[in-house]
C-alpha cells in the first residue's frame, strides 16, 4: 500500500496540511531541551574534558587533546580512500558553487556631499565561523561544500569545522576531502550538542567562533537555538521538503521520481504535489507505487509518504499557487506549460526549479545555488544560505564642523524633547563659544 493521499484543495485541507507539517518543527521537541542545556553547561564549564566524555558516551570512541584535531596525515589518508571520480565531481561542483556565490558579494559604499558630510556602509567579513557537519547514518559531502564556500567567498578569516568521529575515531573520508577542497582551516572530531557548545563558548582545543552554520539532528538544532544571541546561527533546519506545481503537460514519471527524491531523506520529510488535473494526479500516484517497490530506502520513503505526502487537486492554477505560497516549501518545482509565468506569482519558496529538466537534486549537488534552505514554512521570511550570512555591515558617519553647525540646534531640540539633556549637551558643547 503506497498510493499517495489525494485530497481536493480547500481552505480546510490546506490548513490541515499546514498544521501537520508544523508538527515537525524543532519547537515541538521541548523534552530534549533540558538534556541539551545540561550538555551546553558542561561544555561551557569543563571545556575539553566534557567533550571527551560525551564523545566516549555518544560516539563510542576515545578522543584526547592530541587526537581531537584532524591532522594533515589523516586528510592525506582520506584522499587515498575516496574514489578519484568523486573527487573530480566535487571539484567540478565547487567551480559552479563558487561562481554563483561570487555574484552575491557586496561592496562597502560611501557617499559624500559638498556640505562636508560623508556617510557610508562598511562591509566586513566575520572573523571566525564554525561549520557543523553531521556524521551518523548518512554522509553529505555536498553540504560541506554549501556551508564552507559562501564563508570562503565572503572572506571569513578562519573556518572551523566540527564533525562526529566514527567508532574507529576517524572522520568519514569523503567529508574530509570535501572540507579540504572547499577550504576549511581546521577540522575537529566532535559532534552533537557538545560540538555546538564548543564552538559557541570555546574550549582548550576549539576556538570560540562568531557564527555557527550547518545542519544536524534535533540535539544540534536545539543547541544552536540555545546559543543564539551568544553567537549567531544560520537557521534551525527542519526536515527536507519538496512541493511540485504541475499541470497536465508535465511528465508523471518525472514528477513521481522528484517527489521521492526528498521523501527518502527521513521519515519526517514532506513531498507534496499540487496539480490542476485529476488524471495527472492518478498517474503520478501510480508511478510513485512503482518506484517505491524498487528504491533502496523504501521503508523511510513509505513512512514519509504516509505521514507527510500529499497530492492536492486544485480548481485552477491560481488556487494552486495560493496553496503553494501558504505552504512555503523549501524546494519548489514548477512543471507547467508556462513555468516562468507561474514563477512570477510564487512568493514563498526556498529554491525554485523551473521546467521538467531542472529537478531538485540538480540544486542539491551541482548547479551552484546553495542547498541550505529555509524549511517548515520559514521561506516566508528566511533566505537560502549566502555570502550575506558571513558578513556584517557597519555604518560610517563623518560631519565637518560647518556641516554640524548648520543642524546642531535641530539635534539639540530633538534630544531635549526626549529629556536626554546629556545627548543635547554633547552637541551643544561644541558651539558654546559661538553662543555668546
């Protein structure tokens, strides 16, 4: 039994789906919060020794001050262990990812007026950034590239990466190769909430960073949420999502394959098709059944479809677009007769893939745009990870005496009206000799 749930699109059904999808938000995991707080507190107060104890407990391996940092030797070993064909693909993908992010760079700017004022905005890269890379069930060298490259392009001085070691005390070789190729400066063997604590507070071995990026399990997500404000973070990543907007012109076999490309991530991933054609919906559901039988991660896919998979049938394309904007999916594919026209009306989506040859995995691995995207409806107000995430902006103000003289009374007036007489005085004192 795998046929996807097919529902007519109404206000009620959209509301039900949104409620069901939000159950996956990290905000619903309060029971883990106290465990995370305890880990963070220990790391903050005990530093390295807490890291070593937690690594022994959770990752079942001994790490010491001598082995916590990945050595050049270990990186060399990793290159020997990884298939040269994969190294070549990583290098090709890097070219695309780099050139895309280079277009995002912003310059500082200054404007000067003839009256003696100069204003500006100075763009400065963050000094030190922590990149978290998950270990565990799956290994994602692609995520390593996506998190490091924008930081590198922004001009971050030091990129510190942490990732949990395996039971053998080593880091996955393809993760190491990807990190080296992308430009990580230091790599440490520590995972989970304890790694986030180490990056946020600093320990004897691991330096404190200014910002932490990168996905992770629920413990990592909650730890990032807890240290936010002490350091900056990119976002709290929820499970992966895909939404396909399609009409009767789309290829049902392609659409079914694309929906399942996200459902295989984990049981909480969501795959939604919104279409204007009942016949097309039935064909997609049939294709999904055929694929589920043969794909390697079929148990995960099945659970994901049972929990968060939907086919929604809309009256017309406008209604379909309204529902897609309400769901605000992480990945959206538009496979319609006029996809660019539809794209203009799409307001909320992390990344938009246009036409039948632009399937979502193209963005995951190779095209160039970042695959770290807003999930759980946050595409309504968050953006993809970018160079902007690794810079900050300072305002620049300069006034000559002449320029200040012209307006000093106005500022004094404003400050006095707010009863901030020391503010007013700070301006007035500069002209006290002239008031005689």
